[in-house]
C-alpha cells in the first residue's frame, strides 16, 4: 500500500468546500495489512521514517482515521490499513473562549467545543513525555473515539485560568468550565497550593 494510491481512493469521499468528515463508521472494508505510518507523540505524521510535510495530506488522512479497540487504521470504502500512534492522534495547539465556551483546535485544524460530547479526562502521560514527578495530564475527545492531548503551551495557559478547588484534605483539583460543563485539568497535593 502506498499513500498515493490511498489518497486517490479518498478522492471524492468528502465535500471539498467543507470540513464534513467521511462516514468512516459506515465503512467496513477488508484489512490490507499495516503501513509504515506513525503519528508521533508530538502530533507529527511520518511515513517510512520521513515527516509528511503537506498539511492537506495529513488532514485528509486524519479525516479517515478510525480506532478499533486500541488499534488505529486509515480506511477508505475499499480498504483498511493499520498505522502506529505513539500516544493519541491529535495535539491541541490552540484555544480560545467565546461566550464562556472553551474552543480547542488540533494540529490538523479540527475545531470543537469542550462539552459532554468532547469531555476532558486526566491520564498518565506516555513514557516519552514523563518526567520523574509526572502527574496525570488532560486529554480531550476530539471526535468519535479519537482523543487529543493538550500541547504543553496550551496546558500551561489553561492552568493559569483554572480555579483551585479542594476535593479532599489532601488534594486540590484545578477546575475549568466550558458553558455548564465543569472539568479538571490537573490535581495537586493540598500542601503545594
């Protein structure tokens, strides 16, 4: 399987003028093996060890990304190929608030509002990002069952806006809200606040 052939199979599967996503949930093509495509922990896409420099191509492939159990695939209506994802496929690179709603943007320009459909959960970071005193960090569901991790800059900027809330006599949660949706972006020992 080469990426050019895969790209041609996807031609016409989406509306060129919109960000509508192809209906990958409805596609159940045969598995055609794995390809040497890796989404690195920093969100960059590599094919055969080289970075994919065309953002339009990365966005196209991201639009047909599918996760089944803990495996990731790129799918077209006629074939499915396995890829490697070091952590999660998306990195949240930008944020802004509009009408008290927290809106996030990924490295592939997916935009969404944090809410019950796009929840935030705290998870341990991957080994490649762990420091000796690592704590759980926020991940956000971008779409379907695909998640993104906050880029370090976004994480620190949001930490500055968070409100410390005691959740026990030993732990403080750093809380934010997006509309009515409340969530934590981190926890600290009570004696460190």
